[in-house]
C-alpha cells in the first residue's frame, strides 16, 4: 500500500468505510490488457529507473537506493551519525541491528516518511531531501511497504484493505479488484477471508494480509519490516518463496529487516549491520568471514554454519 494513502486514510477510516463499497457501480470495466496499474507508468520511480544500458545506468543501478552521510536524532538520542549505504537494483538486502539502531527508521527514510536532519536519501537517482509532499507521493507509488504491525484499517474488510490502493489509483472495475485481491491472497496462502475484519484474523493472517496489500500494486521497491514475525514455519517458507519469486520474476528491489536468520541468509545478496549510528555492509559470505564481534553475534552459530555449508556447495557447483 502506498504511504500517502495509508496515513491520509487513518484519519477518515470510518467515513471511508461508508463510501468505499466495491459492489457499487463505478468506472467502466476495463479489459485486463488495458488496466492501469501504478507500476506500468503511474509512478515517477519507474520512469526515473528506466535509463539507457550504459556505464552510467550501471552505476545508477548499483545505487538504486542510496543514503549519503545521513544524520538523524530524536531529541537527545542520536540514531544516525553520517550513515551511508547503497542498495543495488533488483537485489534483496537485509538490515540487521540491535533494538534502537534505526532499522525501521531507515525503511521510513527510504519511503520518504522520515527526513534526515542532514544528508541525503536518493531513490532511483532522485533526491528525496527537498521534494515537496506532492512529488514524494509520486515516488511512493512505486514503493510497497510491509509495516511491522500490519497497519491495516480496522473498520475495513480484508477485501477493502487490499483493494483500496487499486480503487484510489487505477480505473479497475469492482470485479477486477476482487479478482486481483483474490490473486494476491492466494499467493500468501489465504482463501475466503475477503469479508473478514482485521480483528477477526490471527496474528499470522494479519501479517499475510498486510503483505498482500503491499504487493497488490506491483511496486518497484518492497520494504519489509520483520515480514516473518508471528508466522509458523510453513508460512515463513511461503513468504520467503514469494519474496524470492517477486525478486526473480519482477526484478523487485527488496529491503528486509528480520531476525529470522535462516530465511534472511537464503534471500539476501547484501547484509547491512546498523550500529553506532553507521553501518557495516557486505555479502553474507563476506560478513561470515569477519572476525568482528558484532557481526559474529548477529549471524550466530547457525548462520555461520549455514553460510559455510552454502560456500561448500557452491564450490562443488551444487548451489
């Protein structure tokens, strides 16, 4: 779900429920090939990312998302002190760090919800630092966000929660919205829950509904705050497989915060450990070879053993 929509509607939730009836006649129904989604040209993000395949484009893709010398404090608590990091386009990136190191805050900065006190955040070669809210809204259309608490609208059904971005930003018919919602629900392992309210769902179901809403607009970037939290092993595997499929088939750039180390290591091409206001970044294999105590602590014995086994398989050409 795009950020503008979520925070604007938080204040009009009950009012919107009366107005938002997918069964009512709205815009003319469009053929599937004519549907207007955000991803096929609706966002500034996509247009900026479409650069020629030359050395400059390659450089920009390596820095598809970039944080430059960012400083941020909440009162007397300094969160970032000169933080700099890059996220390559079309890769899966894992954010690690202890409580209070700014993992969720960094996701919010990338999404344009939190501005640094100084420094710069760039997405698809566009600086977010001095953009007006209206211009930020165009960039956010190409970003999906899975919030740690789900952030579903309490008085709206599952169908209404997931279908709301399509209702607001496309000309899809009510039947087409229902179809799309059913598709994304099936992809996260849910069936026949469209009529339920958030309070009628289990914790794991809430997380999966929130995930479905995050991907319903087929974004260019997906920001996931603890996507595996509260899920049983079967659904952890399902969400992991879905993330990898989105990355593989659609080329999504995915940034994940997670303490589920096994899934994270299987997915991530880059790991970024936030600490002391800055970060240490590298591939999982590079960080596994580090003797740094902080890195060793976060990977844990299981993480290092998994990476050692993966390295062995790759050496033999079996992975």
